[in-house]
C-alpha cells in the first residue's frame, strides 16, 4: 500500500495534523457517512463539509479574524491530500476553500470578507466558478457576459456554461466584461460575487457522459451586483483569474482523481503480480510520488506569496495526463477471468467503471492540455 508518511521533508512537520485528519476520516467512514468515491472533490455533501469545517479543515490558511486557522499552505496540503486519498466528498467546500475564499481574502471588500469567509470556514457557504461561456472556454478574454454600471452597483446579463454544482452552491465568482475590449483584450474584465438565490439568475442542468448532473448552464438577466461584491477594482479581473489558476491547477486534486482506482488496482493484482503488472504498477506509484513532490513545491511557493502560474500549468499538464493513464493501464493489467477476493474484485470493477467515464474530463477542466502547453511555452520564453 502507498504510504503518505513517506513524504517530502517539508511535510514532515505536520504529522500531528495528518494523524488528526486521518482520525476524522476514519470516524466518518466508520459512521457510514460516506463511501469512498472515485471522483471525490466534486461530490457534494453539505453535512460532511460542516463537520470538516467544525474540525478546522476549511480555510486553514486564513486569518483567525475571518474564521481561518492561520496555518501554512503546506499544512493545508496535508489535509487536502488525505481527504482526496480517502475519497471524501469535499465538493461543498472545495472551490470556496481552494480559490474563491483566497480571492475574497486578497481582493474582496471588508463587507464581503466579514460576511462570507467565516461561513466558508464553517463549511456553510459553497462557491462555484462562473468563467466559461458557450463561445469562450479556453479563450476567457472573449467572455460576453457583461455588467453595466448603475447607481450602487452593476447589472449583469449573459450566460455561463459547464458551471460545476451551480445548482447546489450558494454563490459563483463570475467573470464579466465591465468595459469593451480595446487593443488589449484582457482589459475591462471583472470578477463579481453572484449569490444563486438572488433574482435574475436561472440555473439549468447539463448531464455528463456518465449521466450525472454536475454541470449547469447559468443565465443572468438584469441581475444586480452591489459595488462591494466586486472582487478588486473594475477591470482587474484578468490578473486575478490568472493568479487564481495557480491555486486551481497545482494541488493534489490534479493527480489524485483516479487514486481510488490505483489503490484498487494494486489490491486486485495482489501480492504475487506477474512481471508486467509489477513494473507498470511500480511505474504509476513512482510517477505519483514525483508529481506529489512537484505539487508540494508549488504549495511552498504559494506560501511565500509567489505567483507560480507556469509551474502550476506544468503540474496540471503532467498530473492530469497521469490521471488519465491510470484507467488505461488498469484495463490492460487485470485479467477479468482471474478470480480474486470478491470484495476486491467488486471494488476494482466499480472504480474502473467510474473513472473510465470521468477520465476524459480530467484534462479539460481548469484549462485544456493545449492551453497549458501554450502557458508553459510562454513561461519558457519560447513564444
Ligand atoms: C469536468 C469539467 C468541469 C468544469 N467546470 C467548470 C466550472 O465550474 N466553471 C467554468 O467556468 N468552467 C468549467 N469547465 C469548463 C472548462 O474550463 C472548459 O471546458 C475548458 O476551459 C475548455 O473550454 P471549451 O470547452 O470552451 O473548449 P474550447 O476552448 O472550445 O476548446 C476546444 C478544443 O480546442 C483547443 N484549443 C482552443 N484554443 C486553442 C489554442 N489557442 N491553441 C491550441 N488549441 C486550442 C482546446 O485545447 C480544445 O481541445 C469545466 C469543464 C469540465 C470538463
């Protein structure tokens, strides 16, 4: 079995936290509150998030004044990787903890910070991401949802798409155009906090390949946003989106999506694997550990206030490629005809079924591989 105790030295300082989150997760599993999922960080369970918040596992790096724990990003990393490795249903706090909360903390108004951050930290306030549009995914500067200035705020009109969990969250951070694109297309974009229970917003479901309802189309019609629910000044949205993507692209969620399948595969091939099985399983585990090293290095850079967006693009590119490889390798390594312990066979079959259907999305969400290669090439000065 793969043991996270064998870890980069910079994580060793947080063994106490690791043990604490493991105890929390073991109690959750013993109480039957969740069955380990394969696509863990989008599985939405408000009650789980409330308990995680009460245990101090959300908003860990934020100031105490806003409900945080004033921990380092590396300590948070330990909690996040344990949650993912256990298959915990983190979807109701994932986006808020990973990126919306940090954005509000860094650039939000005092009212937004006081009203929203403590609720996120308690696991009571869920966020989604309102960036992509029907004609604008990779090319975010082309967004057409616009906000027009009125007394005391802005009126938003337009449509967002692929908005994960929009039907369940309390608010989105929505990227809109607040002034026309000039010569520089990235100017004139702004991020806003848009609660989903306000008038003027309609959320419609989109079913994915596996039949699940996680995606949505979100339509804004004359939707009012008060001035103090803007994140930063009008027109500063692009810099924020790119900084936000460093958080979105570098974490353990970018290589642990198929983790349950990898551990199920290792159990399935058993203690006497043939040569191909041992070489391939060993290669996957070694690859995971190298990715973990890269990803923790970025957590360290974020801790020091850097904006490692190129490094994060690299981790996501390699990490999501790895996640997609796991089901392909698993399919080739396991001989269906070979008997095994029934529980182990069933867990492997179920994990493989789920991951096969989810895998195509691993390399799309958060920026496609082609776009990441462009970011990396630019960072290396090649374009
Ligand atoms: C599971 C999942 C969850 C998601 N959740 C959210 C969410 O919560 N909120 C949100 O806002 N969005 C979300 N998205 C949307 C996601 O960010 C977009 O799908 C992604 O950025 C790609 O945009 P697109 O779908 O419009 O594809 P397009 O941009 O139309 O791209 C189509 C193809 O063309 C390629 N391409 C495009 N431009 C270039 C270029 N310049 N050079 C080379 N190749 C290029 C792309 O790589 C891709 O292969 C999610 C997507 C998935 C799969």
